[in-house]
């Protein structure tokens, strides 16, 4: 059996770091949305045992393993089914970019393989297994716009955000999430944020954007600030770095306005740019 799935990217419309935990992770409060930029993940069940992953456009460090392989092995273990699994990922989401590509690939494999094997693992189990793979994986398993707390694994669905258009700009540098959190100097411990009033218009969304990690990444990669300034000059209502960066998204209220900015930004050597919209829940 072979099946193909789309694994979407995410953006963080806000990201507040509330404090450091004893295990070294950070408690956060984030508004997260899936967007229309995808990796393609093809999963095949094959006779030859073991899990093999082939992923275009991704060079892993020696000893590092594709997170999708770890997800597949976990589903095989939990289901008790003995079959071989071959995964091919056509990588379109920039890597180490703040867009959650690896986490989305992993979540796609957790959910997709569970379904293909008829393993019957329930959503709560899949979310919990996702959290063991990475802080962003539960969000993608859940597959809805969410207010995410804890390290990202406590998810509350959020409805009614405005139908914005986004222009994503990746300036072509890779940023390690671990490095950003390590360099974050918390000046005061945050409080566990109660649910904010979520934006209902593109104007409100532009005013809502905030990311505590932005200044850390900008200190190491000043290009992020340049990208923000450029997309704001081109008419974005607001702009923010996503996650730990370096990708920046500009918020537009029409497709035409976003496309006009996109055509200008395409001329910047070394920058990858994408037009995207929020995915429906
Ligand atoms: C910043 C965010 C925002 O959505 O996304 P990205 O920029 O990575 O896309 C997430 O918090 C990242 O999630 P994810 O990329 O899954 O993180 P993990 O692999 O679990 O963790 C990588 C490293 O980041 C740090 N980390 C991660 C999440 C968190 N809440 N606190 C942390 O301190 C830890 O040092 C950890 O070793
Ligand atoms: N399927 C995958 N896609 C992307 N990165 C992966 C994958 N598997 C393992 N990785 C590792 O995870 C790191 C973070 O990748 P990614 O999920 O793209 O970024 P981010 O954490 O910024 O959202 C990469 O630098 C790479 O070393």
C-alpha cells in the first residue's frame, strides 16, 4: 500500500516565552496557524523490514536521524505490526526556518501510518507521542488553529481569525531552535497568559503580532530585521518572524497586494519567498 499526504508549514502569530522549566525547556504561549506551504510525504508499506526515509533537499548532520523515521518506528512499536516502511519526503518547506517542517513531517507520519496500518491509536495517544518527538509535533497532529501552551503540547482550538494573505520570506540562513532558546535572556518571569482577545480583522491581526524570540534571532542574524523592514515597505499591514526564525511573514489583506509585494521580493538574491494563506480547520 502507498499513500501520499501533504504536510503543511505553520506560523506563530504570537509567541510569548513565560519561563524556563527545570527540564531546560521553556513554557510558552503561542497562537499557531497552519498555512498553505507543504512538504509532500509518501508512505509505502513494503515487505523488506525496517524504516527507510529519503528526503530531498535535507542534509542531516552525521548521526542525526530524520524525525519522520522516529515517528514511523514509534507507530510500528505501538501497533505491534511487523512491516517495512519506506518514506519519501519532497521537501518544499525551508529547513530550520521557524516553519515547523520537520515537526509537520513527523505528525503526518504518526497520523498517516496509524491510519494505513489500522493501528487504532486514538488522537490523545498520538498527541502524547508527538510531544515526545518535538514541542511542535502535537500542534500538527491536532491539525487546527490553536492557542498552544506548556511547551506547545497543550492545545485549545481558536476560531474566527481573519482570512489574511501572507508573504513568507526566508533569507537563506538556517537557525537552530535550541540556539535561540539558549540565548534568550528572560528579564522577568511571565505569568501563564489567560486567553487573549483574538484578532477578527487583518488590522487587529497586525496589532496582535508579537514574538519574544525575535530579538534573540535578530541579534545573531540582523538580516531578519532587514527582511521585516522590506516587506513593511512593500505594504504589509504587519510583519513578524515565525517561531525561532529566520523566516518572516508579512500580513496582507488582499491576494493582489500580497502578490505585488511578492514580485518585488523575488528579485532579492538568496531569499526564498512564498505566497500562503491560512488553512481551514
Ligand atoms: C520555536 C518553536 C515555536 O513554534 O518553533 P520552531 O521555530 O522550531 O519552528 C517551537 O517552540 C520549537 O519547537 P520544536 O522545533 O518542535 O522544538 P524541539 O525540537 O522540541 O526542541 C528543540 C530545542 O528547543 C528548546 N525548546 C523548545 C521548545 C520549548 N518550548 N522550549 C525550549 O526550550 C529546547 O532546548 C530543545 O532542545
Ligand atoms: N523531516 C525533517 N525536515 C526538516 N528538518 C528535519 C527533519 N528531520 C530532522 N530534521 C532536523 O530538524 C532541524 C529543524 O528543522 P525544521 O523542523 O525544518 O525547523 P524549525 O525547528 O525551525 O521549524 C533541522 O535542522 C534538521 O537537522
